C-alpha cells in the first residue's frame, strides 16, 4: 500500500541552490497538491493540479514551480532556495467518491535552507 | 484567504477523559476532514464528513459536520496515551478548478497517565 510517496525525506540546501521534491501516488487520483507546514502552523497550499497537464497556484506559490506530465507524478521545484523556504513539505492526492472528496498525505519532506 | 479557527490550541488531559475540539469558519465548506499528525509524520485522515448535520464515528472518535456548514467538532472518548499528537481540522471547497483545502491551526493533545 504505497499511497503517496515523497522523496527525499530530508534535505539541506544552500541559499540560491535548486532542487526538486518528488511526489508519486499509485491510487489513480486526479487531484494532487503540495503544501508547506511551518512550525506550529497548519498547512498552506503551494500548488495543486486537477489532472495531467493542468496546474494552478495555491495560497503561497512564490518561489516554487510544478509540473504534472503524468497522473502519478507531481514534482515541486525550488529554483533559487531562500531561508524562508525552510519548512516541511507535504504532497497529497485526492479522489471524488460518491460520498465526497477525501485527501491523503505523504509522509513529508523536511527542507532546510542555510 | 479563508480562516479556520480551531480551539483549543492545546489540551492537557488525564488518561481516560473525553476530549472535545472544534473548528469554526467564516465560509461554508462542502466537506470537513479531521487529521492527526504525529511528530515527524504527515497528517493521517481520521474522519471525513460530507453532509451538513452528518455525525460519523471511527472507533473512539466522533465528528460532526455543523448544520450551518461553517463548523465541525471532534470528540475523543476515553483518551489513551497514543492519542497524543496534533489534531487538524480542514475544510474543503470543491470547485470546478479543483479542491481547495483550508487547515485549522491545530489542537495539540497531551495525555497524562
């Protein structure tokens, strides 16, 4: 039962470096999301996708980019890492059942920018 | 953006006690979700509520979708040490452009043996 898989689990970046957080789901969900969670706070939406080839900005998109070339994968890219991007990043996916929508999360990626 | 007020911020209770926490919003949601997050882990879905007035249980957990669609509560009965963690409510709006999930700020639960 893989569900939503994120890699890497931990990463330290220097200011100005670039990196990609990988996210894959094997549940055939159409919707995928990237959230960030700062200490003691709830999650904030960075970007989301309603299907392959379609992405849209969330609440805090600045400094990030995403792509959705397949249903399964939704990578998040940081082009010029800044200390303000030190956070925990969660990927999620969802489906719509006859009852409603349910969102499932990956285990998180801890990113530190120094 | 939308704001979800979750209370209390933290609770320190005795093992065996019942726990209640709630979320209120200025906006209407289609769905309410309750998650638990342990340290170093991602949020794990506990209960999903899809209809106003719906009352749903999952073991010792019971949650309700408020009639006004602007609030929800979560009750935990007979708390045990493994209930420790941070509980988040989340309200979801399903739009043509996707699902927008707004999180509360969390309730940290600590259980004293």
